[in-house]
C-alpha cells in the first residue's frame, strides 16, 4: 500500500507539472511519457530494440515538435510518411521482419503517441489549463467512483472475460461521479477565477461523455495484457506498473474531451 501511495504521488506530481505550465514544458514531459509508452508497447512484442521501434521513438519526438510549432497541417502527411518509412525498412531488410511487426509498430504509434498528444492539444486551447483537468476527471475520477460504487453495490459483470471485477453498476456510477465532479469543478473555478465564464452543466456533460471511452481504454489495455499473458506493461511506477498501466484510460479520453470541448464550448 505504501509503495502504491508513493507511485500515485509520483504520477500526480508528474501530471500536474505536465498540465500547469503549458508550452514547451508540457510538450517535453508529454513527449517523454509517449516515448516511454511506445517502448512499453513494443517490448510486449519483443520489438523494443529493433530499428522499427527506434524509428517510432524518433517519430514521436518529431511529432511533438511539429505539434508544438502548431503546424497541425503537417501531422497527417507525417503519419503517412512514417508508414511508408516502416514499409521501406520491411522491404529492404526482408525477411528479417514480418508484416505483423510493421502493423504492430504503426498501431503502437497511433495508439500511444497520437492519442496521448490530444492532452497537449486540449492544454493549448483557450482556458486550456482549466479544460485539461477534465481529462483527469473523466479518466481517473471515473475510475475512483466506478471502484467505490462497484465495491458497494456491483452485481452485474460489465466485461467478465477482460476484467471480471468491473460491474455494470460501477460503470454507471463512474460516469455519474465524473459528471458530478465535472459540474462542481466548473462551478467553483468559474466563480473563483477571473476570465473563465463557462456553463457548469455543459462541463458535466463533457465529463460524463468523456468517462465512457475512459472505460473502453482501460479494458483495451487489459485485453492486450491478457492476450500477451503479462500482468503489467512495466515497473516504472511503484505499485502501478508502467506508463500504459496508468495512462490507459487517458489515452482514450483525451481525444474525446478535445472534440467535445471544441463542439460544445
């Protein structure tokens, strides 16, 4: 329990340092987290020390540089170029790598780097520091309420083959809890911070809708671990596992929060 508490403090501190400053500091920290996440993902398939993985690490750094420079029009062409580069390596080193290796590396880049980069995109919006905390409310806040409600009244399994302990009651409780925290957070901040005038009801809706993909993200990461018969993605964070163990729900929540904010607020 002590180890888990220390790990949780480390994650919280890192996340606050990532979200509060914005700009280059947030970009660097999120870039490091993404590279580590890519490494953990590649290691599952024993590709972490291959040229394919190193290309993905470098591509992640370049991706964040492009994002920091706000040249979003280059992001899609860059992803296409990455795919072409991976296929070029596949061709010129044939038969060293299999087609599934290329698919794995490319999927890992999209899954980790691109989806996590939406944390930075939310932070870069107007009132981004305020809005970025909805990612945490919808992911980690949902986790807390889902656990509390599920432990208290959970009876109906939500996804028994992937995560037997998760219940339908916990799923609903997590969404409701995220909505409540989102509403209170928006209400308090809008009253206490000058320059932020935001509808708390809209924020509750955003937090609730963002909590739904959070659950899918958590289950998707668990499914990958079950498929590959591993307990955790890594041991970087004491009591929590690796980056992907702790940020699995954030990976799915961040893009949804970004587009919900753009559409609703």
